[in-house]
């Protein structure tokens, strides 16, 4: 079951009406309603997470730039399938140079065509290596998307945190205004000193500045979000939804899933296959190719015809492609070591992401268990101040404790949700 973080959610978080008297309830309700009617206007058109991801896949500049690597690999694949071009040559000797060309007894005209024929299965091996490289490039592109989407989710959840901070800061400011009205009446009646009344007014400036800073951060993250999706108009993610019950994970299952699904590992495995074919191709290059040709000659003034054929091939006496074979073997071993490293990296990624998630969940749960206690503290402090039961410093200290608590509560919530999303990404899941 999921539920949206909505106005009712904040009402549930920030105060419990049963714990305050009737007058306080109506005051708080008025502030609460005023806050949600006017605090934060939508900065742009709201879109769902699914719509934002669709735009990200379609428009993100880095994804589009990297996608051309696939086109380049496909070009190599097409080139690997092609046959060598034949070579045509024309020559003439013994032509008179004075006046128009004239033939004589020593005139010879030659037309010759040669065709290289590759032996040792070179074309097949070259095609196989290019095919494996093309598949590896496609997989590598998917891993680029997986890496980039980590940044997308980070910005997305930062925006959700910004929204919570802005809304809470506006709510807290509106609630403080009611406290300031109480202080003003007490000051007018002579029950509050000038210095204490001034402290109340100065405290409001800090709340205003806090709201301004949260608004600034929201706009900055909103710009980053729109850059990632390359939107021509300003878009804003819709409100966050979350699972009521946190997810649980098994480390072994996560590692197994990641080793089967991670695109960086799958790409390296295909690169290893391409490297093996590259070794075979390098060895095949030591097998001499042959060139066959046909020749037509015309001799003398009467163009006596002659037809001939030839075959040629190099003798592999000195260069048997030893250097290239050694190079391809080294490339293959290098990729194999990279595969071992990536497998270990995947295991480390899963363990670290799971550890981060479990730690953030524990932190959030700790704040969650103390939430009502802190809310009651503020409610009682405000009620006591209105009756003159506590000093201004006590009230401001209680408010600071409450404000810091809710800020950390929101941070804990968003960090827990982000870490939960990152677990999926580290297993290779992209959606």
C-alpha cells in the first residue's frame, strides 16, 4: 500500500489536535489552511515520475551523445562484412607523341583487373568480432543510462526534499506569527519586556531567511531537473509517493541479480568474446591472401590480342603477424581482469548500497518514533508561553528543537527513499 505525501500527511506529522485545547486547535488549523492555500505555488507544469523518466530517456543530452557510439560500432560491423574491391589498371606503351596518337609495331596496350581473395576465414572472423563489439556497445550504452539515472534520481529526490522544506518553512512561519501576536498582546499589557518582545521579532527574521534559502535551493534543483530532461518549458515532479512499509532485501539475492543483469559486466563479457575473435583474426592474418587477375594486351599497329592470367601471394618468411597476435592476447587478458574487477565491484556496490539503505532506514525510524514527543513539546511550550508559564528563551529553544527535528526528519525520509531506489539501480534495474 502506498500513500502520497500530501497536506494531510503534514497535518499528521506536525501536530495532534487531540493534545491541545479547542482554541489552540482552531488557531493552528487556520494557520495550517492558510499555509497550504498560499505558501508554495507550482513553478511549472507537474509531471509524474514515469513521465519524467520517459523525457529523460528521450531527451537527455548525454544519452543522445553516447547513443552515437552504437552507430559507430554498426558502421564497423557493416564495413567488416564487405568484400575487398577489385583493382583495375590500364596502361599503354609505344604511342607516338607527335600529332594524334598513332600505333606502331612496338605499341602495347594493356587492361588488367586484380581481385584480392582473403583466406583463413578472415572475413568471417572480422564479421564475428564486429558483431560482438556492436552488442557490447549496445550493452555499454545501457550501462551509461544506468549511471546517468543515478544522477537523475538524486536530483528528483532533492526536489522532493526541497518541497518538504519549503512547505514546512512556510507552515512554521505562519504558526510563529500566531505566537508573535500573543507576544504583542502580552507586551501591550505589560506582561512581556521590550527585550523579550524584540527577540520574538528577530526570531521571525531567521524564519523568513530560512524560507528564502529553501526557495532558492528549490529553484536551483528545479533548473537541474529540467536540464536533465532537456525540457523547453519548466517542469516540476509531482508529489512523492512512498510505501507505508519499508522494503526488505536479501544481500545474496541482490548480488545474484546484479551479476546477471548489470550492463557493465554484460558488455565486458561481449568485449571478451570480441577479443577472442580478434586473436583468431590476428592469427589468420599470418595466412597469405592471394590475388588473382586477368589481363588483356594488344600489340603492334594491328592490335594483335593476347589474354593472360596471374596469381600472386606474399611469402610469410619474416612477418607472420607476431606483434599483432601478442597485442590481441594482451587485450583479451586485460578484459578478463576487468571482468574480475567488475564482478567484485558489483558485489561491493550492492553491499554498500544495502548498508546505506539500512542505515538511513534506521535513522529515519529513530526520528519517526520521537516525532509525536517533539510535536507535543512545541504545543505545550506555545500554550505555556501564552499563559506566561515559560520565558521567551524557553519558547525559542523549543521552537528551534522542533524545527531542527522536522528538518532532519524530512532529510531522513528522503535519504531513505533515495537509497532504496539506488539499490535497484546497482542491481542493473532501470525503468
